[in-house]
C-alpha cells in the first residue's frame, strides 16, 4: 500500500492541472518514479469505485474525469448544447490521421480521393487533431496528428489500443464473387466463365 501523502499529492497535481498532466512532470515535481505514479493512480481509482470521478491514463499523461453516465446531467448543469456528431467523411479523415500520423492534408486527400480541407478544419476545431509541425519538402506542408482529446473521446489510453486495420487478404476475400454469380443486372456468358 502506498503512502497516503504520495497518493494525495498525485491526486492534487492531476486535479489542479485541469488538462492531462504529463507523467514526467508529476515524477519531477514529487521526486517519484512513473511506476509509483501509476500505483498511486490505481489505488486512488480502486478506493473511489463508487465515486463520480476517476483518473484516466491518456498516452503519457493522467487526467481526472467524470464517469460517462453523468454526461447528460453535466451538460444540463453547464448549459452545454450537444455537439453535432461526426460525419462519415470526418470519421474517414480521423481514421487516416490516427493510423498514419503524422500526415499531410495531401496524403489524406490522396487516400480519400477528395478535398479534405473543410473536414480537417472541423476536426481541429473539435480538438480531435492538431498540427504537428511541417514536412521538410517544397511548400513545407503542415503535418497533422491526433490529440489527447481524441484518446479521451474514443476511450483509448494510447494509439496502440486502436483496432487493427483489416489486411489486404481480408479485403480481397470480401470482394470476390463466387464463380457462378454475376453482379445484379449482368449476365455471364460461357466465354466469360
């Protein structure tokens, strides 16, 4: 069992930061290791299993948050209107960025085959993607990557928890038609089989 003062100090730092608190800053501030920080967070969360708040790990940071079942009450209390859901195009762009980051807008457009400037702007406004510097090529295009808010919204601790992409073999199996089947409205002649 961890020293109560260390647990309280970790909790105080995470609470006071308001934003995701980097583990290395917590360690440097308290003079403890990352393993000790993690142990303190685990004990804190276990001790408050019936609490409305808990601490989540977001990549290399921790943040205090409320449980999802209280979201509607919090929205009403803070008079927050519900954000509009993401469009299918936004999900596509977000997937391209999440699985390939850092990426340029040109890369996203090449994958999707359409202009993505509006969708990229919307995802940046929602805090799901951010600029990550510039590529060292002519024109120095911006690079984009996901944010800690992306991790929080999708309920993952790091990008490694994202589901794997289907392999090309899986795609080709799904697209193959049996030999005796033709697409609807088409006939298959003996020469084509």
